[in-house]
């Protein structure tokens, strides 16, 4: 048995949702874009299967909006985005459809994400090839992508760039203290003993020349 749309009203608060009234009672609400796309208007009759289709379309639209909002801050891996949407309560079919759409638009691309992550780290907080690999693995990036991205990281160069500003703030009156503090700083960024030793020696010599 069909129900007739007897009213619709734009809801308040965040977002643009339309409240739909069937036979004089509030029945459900939809994203305004879905309501427009589906041509909902007063007087139209809706069968049960049409109402179900509308709720599915609404869930998909809300999932899409949530994904785009999450991506607006920075690129995300597909794993990150999928987990975020699932935690928001969206069903698997909606999540899969949204991810497919975003891949087609180039908004979800694990190779691009991994490159962004590596470049961002190298620019603002250099760390070892090993630690960058661990971070990308935690983001759910495939090993073959990680291999391609991290292989260009030069640990000696990264360690030097990571350590130079820190080293300049350390007292130069005590080599043991300088080594301990700078070495610990580099260890937390995933560098191995050999790289740490070479970097500490290099910076100590550079900073103590003429002192």
C-alpha cells in the first residue's frame, strides 16, 4: 500500500536534511540533495520499496559527505577512510560504493597518499626509512607501494636534517651529554646506531669548529 507525501520541511541544525511527512506524520528525513534528485514533492505517492530505496540513497549520500569531509583535512589511505566510515556506522555496501567513486575521481589513491606521507615527513619531521615504512604499514598501505616509496629515503641525509636544529640548541661544553641527547632524539625517529653515530660525530665537528 502506497503512502502519500503530505509535507516536507528543511530541518534545522548542521547539514541540510529534509523531513518528509507521509499521510500527515513525520516518516523519515533525507539529505536535501537526495530529495531533489529523487523528485520528492507533496502529493507524490511512495510504495514501501520506494521508501527503502530512498533510505539507501540517503545513507550513500551521507557516507559520501562524511568521506569528503574527512579527506578535506589531508589525504588518507583507503584503509584509514574505510575504518573511519565504518566507525561512523555506515554499512559495508555504502562504504564500498563511496570508496569506488572516490578512487575513480582520484581522491583515494594509496600510492599518492604514501608519496604525500613520505614527502611531508621529509619536509617537516625527517625520520628513517624503517620508521616511515612502519607508519605507512599502520595506515594499511600495501607492501609493494611502501617499497616503491621508501626506497628513495637516504637515512644519512634524513638524520642530518632531523638533527641539525636540535643540535644547535644543545650545549657544546660536554660531548657525552651532546651525544646522549642527540642520539636519543635520532633513535626515536627510527635511525640505527651506525647512522646515529655518524650524524652525531658530523654535527659535533661542524658545531665545535672555532669554538
